[in-house]
């Protein structure tokens, strides 16, 4: 009996070990190993996101999405891997992260597709001037301040890769500071009942422009850093051509899908399949040219028919995307985050300086631009608070910088710290400067009511 129990225990503890040989390899993970890890990872991710999200909502008054972001870091080497390294590596071995990455991209791309469906184009048209002004300020100020601080950062050993030019370093830092957490911004706007408001649309549109500009700048940096000029030409040129085509012809070409749903009274499986096919192709195109899949999802979502089509699609797709797929995106980014790299007073001061410059460049510039465009003080402060959130889009771009040899692990950790702090502060600052008074006046309740009857 004891021998049976011992064998059972050995089998149970061995379930997460590689069971090679797999395809053309002596020691590697077999397809069954990837499957075992994937389902366990999904279970752990869902549990962690629900628990941390609930704790964040109850005790810190943070939206669910911020809790999911923190949960991703908790599951990575910064916390779980620090105290229980063997357990963390057993659940999330490096060999399986490519599978998790694909699921993460599907989750965030599909969610941004759903966000595009709720974009109020009439608000965008009425606020086009304000959105352009806020976006321009949210790009210009970060690059200006990046030009001022980059020479000092280059003088500190280990922050940038030796031999990088000052212009490339400045462009990279400017892109990092100018970035807005587009998926995070969308979640906060949706959870706060602002999706149909002019403030939410203005912030979301300006954030989309800022992120697209940051990715284009990154393409230029990669091109001049060794990837070749074709990278920048394809990324920027392809994005402009595709976005122009969708803006001019997308809604007209996609209108038959809406008419089919209206005629039937519900969305058929065939229409759903065509819609998902178009989403995948759009995400593929943006990913292939070097921008990011989420912009493809968001752009085609914004051009989809409205009315019953949106209601049916959200009912069929959104719960799975939000609960199951999107948390993989946060966890994958968290697995690449190390918070123990800033380990001296001088480095901590530099990290705090980068944080202060980032807040000044984004919050301050977007607030000033919104006021200049005619927005009232409270709305301008709310826009500045939302635009200052950087989230895991920041982690994506700095991971690319680390992988391509632009920055070192120390600067990477400083930028991770900046991303987390600016994201966590977004909601409480927004509530202080805008949300609290809006609820007292009934403004947010009215928006929530309209959403409920939509």
C-alpha cells in the first residue's frame, strides 16, 4: 500500500515535468506537456486575477483591470518567483511562455476590438480638434523632456546599451514617456461608465494616436539601430494606408453584416464567423507590419456596424474575452518583470526622477492642451489623469527595447516601476479631480443609465 501511495505521489509531482522526446529533440517539452501547463496556467491566472482584482476594488477602490495588472506581476519573478521560485518555474516554465504569449495577444486584441465597437464616432467628430490638440501635446512634451534627461541617463553605466547614439536613446525614452496604456485606458473608461461620454471618447482617441505615434517612433529606432529602414517604412506607411482605407471605406463595406443581423433579429453563427475572420485578418495585418495587433482589432471594431450587431457581438464574445483571454496578457507581461533590479539609493532617485518627468510630461501637457481646446478645468484634469496611465503597453515596448539591446535591465526595471505607479495612480486621481464631483451632480449616473438602456 505504501509503495502504491509513493508511486501515486511521484506521478502527481511529475506531471509538470517535461516528458520528451518531442519533435526532433532529445530533451524538450512534448505537445502533452504544453497542454498540461496551459490549462493549469489558465486556472492560476483566472484565480489570481479574480482575487487580486476583488481586493483592489474592495480596499483600494481600483478597477478590476488594475488588479489584473498587479496579479500578473504577482505571478511573475517579482513576488511568487521571489518567495517560491521552484513553484513559479513549475507552473510557468520558460519553454511554455510562447504559447501563453499567443493567448495574450488574442485576448488583448479581441478586447480592443470590443472597445472599438463602443467608440462614439459622433463624439470623436465633435471633439476632433480637442483630441488632436491633446494628442499632439501628449507626444511633443514627452519627447522634449526626454531630450533633456537622456544625456544624463547615458552617463550612468548600465542604463543604455554601450554605443547607442544619443538620438536613438532620446527617441526611445520619448516613446516610453509618451505612451498611454490604451487597453488599460479602455478598461478604466468602460468600468467607470464613460465609454459613451465625450471625455471618454476624447481620452481614448488621443490615447490611440499617442500609442500609434510611439510605436512608429520605436520602428524608426529599431530601423536605425540595425533592423534596417524597411522596418520603419513598412510600419508607418502600412499603418497610414490601412487606417485611411478603413476610415474612408470600412463602414460602407461592413454595413451588410449589420443589415443581416437586423433582418434576422439575432447574430447567426455565419455572421459571427465572418466577423471573427475579419478581426483576425486586421490584427494580423497590424502585427505583420510592425505596429501591434491591438490597433488592428480596435480599428476594425470602430468601423463595424452599430445597433443590434454590437449588442449581439458583445453578448457572444465579450465575457469570454474579458474573463478568460485578457488576463493572459497581464500575466505574460508580469512574467517578464523584475522589481528587484533597482537596488541602490542612487538608482532609486533616478527611477523617481523618471517617474516625476513622466507625470509632468503626460499629465501636465494633456491637461494644458485640453484647457487650451476649451474644456473646463474638471474635464481637463480628468483627461490628464487618464492619459497619464501607461500600464502594460509600456511593458511591451520596454520588453522590445530590452530584447533588441537598446536598454539594460536596470533602466528596464525603472520604467516598469514608472508604468505601475502611473497606472495605479490613474483611478484615484481621476476620482479626486473628476469622478467624485460627477457622481454628486448625477453626471456619471446618467451615463450609466444610458448604457443600461442601450
